[in-house]
C-alpha cells in the first residue's frame, strides 16, 4: 500500500538548484546516527529510477533544512518542471525489508 509523504508546490530554487523537503517529513527517511546525507532511489510515473541525495545540515544544527540534490535538477529538466508545478512524493513497502519511493 502506498503512503503519501508530501506534496510540494515548487519554488524557483526548487527548480534550479535543489528541492527543499518539508521539515515535517524528515522523520520519513532513515538516517544513521552521525549521517548527514543518504541516497534515495525514487521511481517516476514512467518507471524510470532517479537517485536523489537527501542531506541535512551538519553538527546537530537546530534547523537541519533537508534538501534533495543528486539527480534532482536533471529530473526537473527532463520532466520540464517549473516554479508553481506540484510534485507528490510517496513510499510503499517493497519485498523484504525494503522501501520503494515514488515521485
């Protein structure tokens, strides 16, 4: 069963540099103690795989400000996204202990 994580109206910065992930959703991703970045594999609507790097500020900053980088800007260009467009990010349980993300 698919679980909706967040819907985001894209800002100009989201479409040119990085996607700011809503702070409320940081707990939806598993960071190991001391880690400040993880790779998230997400599948789009045409079943293409994308690798987004989810990173947070270091040193236990009180405002970790989670962002997607990695293939994010390539995804934006390929999909023709612009400020004002909306994306939906979700996950579902994969076989075994895995999680599959969708965008």
